């Protein structure tokens, strides 16, 4: 089925920031799930999607969840983080990277981001970390790796567990390793804004076998249902205070269709990213913008295309021009350390000047699997004109 953005890309049609698209056999697989009669969590399609994701993570155990937020909450519960513990998170991230840990009583410590990676700054982390910090949660922003080895080194000085929030980075690599395989755990998002989608969905990737049993019990409503399904016990009983974190098999079937289209999706996103980047790199200095860089040898997951425009006022005026041209460009995260909840939940006042600056200057261009080259060129024309004029 050809989605509308590719069918009609007339010069006046608005260009949306995001558009979820069918990329392969999603609907046929959903029908197969319904015919098969297993629509709840942990069914045959969940096993298939989990196996594909496990292969992409060097054989780690993968548990599908209802969202990346749920996966982060499951990680927090698996590690039994709560009152008295501190969790270090970047200030430049989505609120649930932090709230997943705060909701069970852990305090937050906000860490600034590195201006190149826009992921957690390992130098600021090393400066801020102490024995109270039990977990550290770096984000691979836009699907480009954070300085994950240096973050892990800083975390290891106090024995803190690293959980990679890899909502953006499925299939990205860093120094030859898949993103999400360096920390003890990582989390994925299949929300409709991500590269691989099923409406709402996520996964917890568990790299330490010792954590698997507890995570499975917590996911299955606190019961040892999975042991029962495998024939390891003759009845299942209540073991822990868990919750209902598992993804419906109907959505797992949809996700399976998306994962089957992995090469097509990554190829399209990489082509779009490079189209934007190549066009803008020749004019970046003249127009006062900074473009994202993917280091030699790394592979981005090509989740989004962002640029920094010097000055918040100028960024906002450029955004307004793009909107007037029908182009759905947008800003991104607002600093968590100075947000109302962030101030309440942090264990100390944080200074995150890079986060403050990036939040003011960042602009994201329309980016999705079916954005046509002609539409990307319209975005570039409009952006270049706006940058020349404001
Ligand atoms: C870095 C990051 N972590 C977590 C999330 C939450 O993902 P979900 O919507 O799947 O809960 C997002 C959402 O965009 C995100 O950007």
C-alpha cells in the first residue's frame, strides 16, 4: 500500500514531521495472529520478534513490553531501585528516562550532555558520581552512540549498573558493537515516532543472564507464569510485586512485519539523512548551523535529522518560517534538571549548560520511512531560504 506522502508530493502539500507507514507484511501477520488465537502477551509472534531482536543484540534475552517507558520501569524494578538510591540520567532526554526510576522512590542526579554526541557527558558524570548512585542511564540520541565505554568506566568506579536507553538506536553500532549491548540492560521503543513501530511498544534487552528470571516474573504480573509455560513448575504462583508489562501478540505480529523490513527501513532512513546532510554541509558555516556527525566506523540507526542554529530567537524564527511553508519541523527535549518535576526529584541542584543551549538551538527536520526525495528537497529549500533571511 503506497502511503499518501509518496503518492502526492505536490508543491503545496504539508510535509509532516512523522508519518507511521506499513513497510511489508504487517497486516498479513496481524491476521495470522488473530487466526492463531493467541492475542495476549508472550505468544508466538512475541517469540519471533524477541528472537530477531536477540540476534541483533549478540544473543541477549529480550522481553517485549508495552513501551520503552514500561521497559525502563521494568529495569528499575528488576534492579530493585528505590528510596535511598540515586540514578544518574542526562538532563537532555525524554521525561520517562528519569521518571521510570523516580516513581519507585529513587532520587535523580542530572548529568549534562556532550556537545558532539548529545548523549551523557562522561566527564560530568565522573565529576558527579558517588557511592549513592546505583544506576546510570545514558541515551543514544538520534541513534548515534553516546560515549558508552567512558560512561561505563565512570559507573564502574562506584559499582553502578548501566542501563542504555536505546529508544532511538536499534541496529546502530559503536566500535563494532550493537548499541544496547554494553550496559547490563538496554531498552527499545516501538512508538509510532520510531524507526520500527507497532503503535505503542518497547523491549527490555537483558545482557546479564542473572537478571532474566526476576525480570520475567515482574513482567508477568509478579507470577512465575513463564516457568509454568516452559513446564518448569506445575502451577504458577505470585512471587513478586510485578505488573502487566507484556506487549499483546497482535502488536508483536505488526512489529514482526516491520522487523522483516529492516534493510528497507534502514536504507531509506540512511539515504534521507545523507540527503539532508550533504546538501547542508556545503552551506553550514555560511548559514551559522551545526550539523550532526557520525564518527568513522560507527553506524547510526538514522533515527532523526537535527541541526543546531546559533541563538534561540533565530531558531524560533526559522521554525516559524518552515511552519508557514507547511513543513513540520520541530524542536526537541526541554531540560529536565530545571523542569518542575526534575527540581523536585533531584537529590542536588544540577548545572547543565550544554543541555540548556542545545534545547534552545536544536531543530529537527521531517524524517520518516516514506518521506520522498522531492519532499526532502522542499524542506531543504525552505530551510535554506529561512536561514538566509533571519
Ligand atoms: C530517549 C527516550 N526514551 C524513552 C522514550 C519513551 O518511549 P515510549 O514512548 O516507547 O515509552 C522516548 C520517547 O520518545 C525517548 O525519546
